[in-house]
């Protein structure tokens, strides 16, 4: 598989995973909860179903990828007692929502693997487009492999 095909496959799998994660988080936030626990399928390091604990960050969150006051949730897989040993190696995953618009999904930033490439998925907003640029759809994916 060439680099372009890999990028498309990665973006497609990330979008599918993002949807599976966003729905329970958005629902919990709309109900007034600051935490959520759910299960998600992932292929890292091998195909498996993982329990995920999510927690709303204290206070208003700011994100350089999107303007305004946001709500940020941090996600951590529940590996039981292994969390104490594996914590330094677990990738960071953050999900942002707009509390002023019924916790509309704004974006996700995550590391694919320990010291792997970082991925950012961000909802398009009016400040992202400049006159004369092509329309990008409802969201765009940025892959940062400079890590």
C-alpha cells in the first residue's frame, strides 16, 4: 500500500473510531455528567475491545486548533492494574466539544501509538478558510509525523 493509500485508510479508520467515541461522550456531557465509561474496538497493538474512562477537564478549555471556550475530555483505556505500569506508554487522547452548542463535537487530538504519529481531527470553522481557497468539507484530518 502506497503512502497516499495509507493516509486515506488511516483517516477512514480514525473517522470511524471518532464516531464510536464521540456519541457516548457527547451524550454524557448533555446529561450533565463529567465522566463517561464505554467500550471501543481498536487495532492497537492488536484487534481488541477496550474499556475507556473519560473525564471532563476542570474549567474552560482552550485549543489552538479552534477558537472559543471549549470543554475538553481526556480518554484513558482501563487496563486494570496494568494502568500503573503502562501509564507512561499510553497515548494521549483528548476530545473537544462546544458547550454553547449542546456540546457539539469540535475535534480530537491523539497519538496513534507510544511515540507514534499524532493525529488531529478538527471541525471546520469560518476562520479556517481564506478567500480563494478550496472548500474542505465539514472536517479535515492533519497527520503530524514530526514527533
